[in-house]
């Protein structure tokens, strides 16, 4: 039986894709939210998804399978100032790319930590004070936009701990061999006891900031969300 897996289609996944396709694994490359959708609707055997999925009781974390993390700056999770001035000092208006779950939860924690008492999530980035970007586009912006905030760096400076962005989950205990590697600032390594302890601590810190993951439906609406 061919194993199917959904991986997040960012550049850091390229070595993992190559390794598993060479083993005959059916690898599907998706945006983060679609990878999560495929997992929750059981359309794939294994998926790389946001680490925030572990707040859902049906999640099955796979030991010795890949996690994506950074020890400090990551460049793939970025807050960008959208406006030069805010009218209310203790309130911030935040727009987030729809694909982000780990990044959005991290942003909510960070903004609360630095003193914002109210965070308004907006659907229109034109009205936002800060915009959250993730992935390869965020990496490009990190070199171009002055005043951008690398949330991987901020997390590490404030907690002295790595941040785990993505994990591998499945509906049954499967293990596929792979070689860990580092891509730019991003570490792709296997889930072991040490990494699991880091992940547990991270989830505890972020518990009150988790932005609930919604299940994408089948049909036309699901197709629309796929292309968002």
C-alpha cells in the first residue's frame, strides 16, 4: 500500500520531499491550512501541520517523524508594521495571512507579552497596524522591510527556548525514515523526548492564545478556501 503524506510547500520542505519521493511515498505539497484540512478529513495517511493542532484531542503525534523548529530567528514568521502611528496606545489591530495558525498564536502571545491589552483581528489588512506573514513570502519581506519583527527571534529571547512551528501527525503509527537537516535558520529534525518536552512547554505557554482551528468543509466552500 502506498503511503500518502501532505507536506507544507515551503522551500524548507524540499529536502524532505526528495528523500520521501525516492522511497516511493506519495507526497502532496500544500499550503499549511490545506495540509491540516487533508489530515482532519482523513484524505492522507500522514500530514505536516501546525503544532497548534495538538490542542485538538484527535491529533496523533508521530514519534521519530519530522518537526520544524528554530533556535532564534526564523524569518518565516514575521510581523510587519502596516501603519506608522496607532490612535490607541494599548490596542493593536492585527491582520494575519489566513494560512497561519502557529504564527498567529505566537503573534497573539507576543503582542500581549509586550503590553497590548486589546488585540483586534481584522479581515482587511488595509486597516491593520500590524500584518502577520508566514512562509517564503515572509522570508523575502524580512530582507526588505525595515522594522519587521521576527517572531522566532522574539520567542527565543523571551523564553530561552526553541519554537516548534510544524509537526507530523497521522491516523495510525507510521514511521518513514528521513535524515534531519538545517535549511537557512530552520531546523528539520525528528521528534524525540527532548523535543517533546520543548513542545509541551510551548503548548502550555500558548494555551490562552490559541486561535481555534476550524475544519474546512467539502464541496464548493472547501474549494474556495483552498484557493484563498
